[in-house]
């Protein structure tokens, strides 16, 4: 599927919703993501000091405002985007650069933001992750619900090292349609580098979670799917061999094999990511680097003797 092949053109009627895109070196995606959001006349790009032409492309597009802020932590960056920038509209659609909004989702967004009887402060929705030209539905543990449409003054991201979730004051609704996620369209090298970075942060989070003891199991059956997902994530930090179990779960229990070769590759890669997290948590706990340094100093002392 072509990431630009969505029915979103500048001729569309404008929808009273602002859009927020967080970027870092996203020149490859900028034209397509700005086109897919062309239903809004208030698009904000919050850039983390890109080294490529991300900002140049954004600034050359009508109805786009660019703000720059050095990246420190995800929750601070996202909260800055929601609370320190003035938006034209009361509703904001949050979109990553490698995501696209199809026409059916665009039309649904239009309906909910113009619904004067709505009681919701935010909406969550699902996405279709694409790899090797197809939707890898089963290998990705679909459906994964993510809050994307919000009223900024009623939402704040939690203080967490990675995989931050928004805390919403008020009720949360659900949208029927999906956005499209092209997480591999910048190549495998970028995907591996990004997940190596994520595994660093997840290992820090996992180390902290393990230090607090086993989480409450009742969260696993919570009515909120986001809280259930967070509980599963926290519980997974206590699992030994999490890479193996992730592959078994994704490929066999969740039917990743039904996605054929794309599903196998994805399950293998995401399992490797989980393996990295486990190794890095162990490194934090046993302080390998300090032990290695002490051992090397001992060996050097023996050689001098």
C-alpha cells in the first residue's frame, strides 16, 4: 500500500480540528503526513531539533506552524505540545509522522468534533501496522487502542520513561475507524535503531517496576484496555525469557503465522526487542559494567605483581 494513496487533498472542506505532529528527522514522511492532514487548517509540528529537511518541508506548507524543542523525555515533549502551544480549535488530533489518516477516519473525526452533545474529553482508536506491503494484523496483537483525539486542557501525559499514556479528565470515547501506521517505511536499520533506543528506556522502567515488587493482578481484568495493556507490560518485566514467550505468544497464540512471512519476521524482530529489554534490565540489576571494571583492575594488578 502506497503511504500517499489516501483521499486527502487540499480541496477538502476544512474540519474544525487542530493537528499535532512530533518529529525528529522525518523528511521522508513529511510530505505524506502533511497531505493526509490537509483537512485541517491548523497543523502544528513540534520538532526535536531535526538534522535533516523536516522543518524546511513543514515551513513550506500552508497552514503549518513549526515549534522547536530539544527532546529530553517523551512525556515532557508531549505535554509541551499539548499545553504550551495555542491551538486554533478545542480538539487536537495527535499524529506521528509515519501515520496516515484514511478518508473514513477523517470523516469520523469531522463528525465527533462537531457533535455539540458529545460528553467525551478524548477518543481512542486502533491502527493497522503495515509491513512488506500488507497489514500485519495478527502478529501485532491487534487491536491496540491509542488515544489520539483530545481536548488538550483535559489531557496530560503520565510521568514515565517510555510508552507514556495520557491521563484524561473526563470520559473517553472510541472511534470505529483506523489510522495506518507505516513503522517500517524508513527501513529496517531505522526500526532497529529506534527500538534499541526504546529498549534502553524500557529497561530503566522495568528496573524501577521490579524494584517496587509484583503489580496488582486485578489490573489485568480492568475495564480500560489501556490500563490492562499497562498491567500486562508491568507484569512482563518479571518474566524470564520474555523474548521467547513474546514470540510464542505473538506467532502461535495470537496467530502471527496467519500473516505469513511478514508475520514471522515481525514476531522475530519484536521478540528480539523484548530480549534486549531483559538483558538491559539484568545489566542494571547486577551492574555488569562495575563488575567488569573491578575484574579488569584485579587482573591488571596480578600482571603487575
